[in-house]
C-alpha cells in the first residue's frame, strides 16, 4: 500500500492520509472525526496539501465531488501502536 500523509498545523483539518493504490483520501479533523472519500485522484490530494486554506479546498473541491467511504483502519492505528484498551483496559 502506497500511503501519503500530510499534517496540517492550522485550520480544521489536522491530517490527510492518501492511499495512492485505492485512491482513498482520509481526512482527520480537529474534533477527532475522520471522513473518507473514494476515487480521489492523486492530483486532488496534492492540491489539498498545497492549498492556502485546506478546509476551503475540501469544501469546494472534495466534499460533494467524491463518494464517501469507510476510513482506513490501518492508518488510524498503525501496527505496534498501543490503543487506550491496551493501556487502561476495556472498562476504562
């Protein structure tokens, strides 16, 4: 899997993960939610990453243009990463 990532330090989008093989884009937001979009060309990901305001670019060019999907779980919790259940138990 070819995974590209871009971290944003301002605005509502915190992280963009892009799988070049499946053309899926996952956007991780400042409220901890994740939106996934399918069939997104790599050029759209590149433009999102270089946009002066990524949130505005998302609203104008991605939100209504591409079908929504399920977030890539392997990106959310990479192999070897401890989860809250690992640290505190399932009843925490």
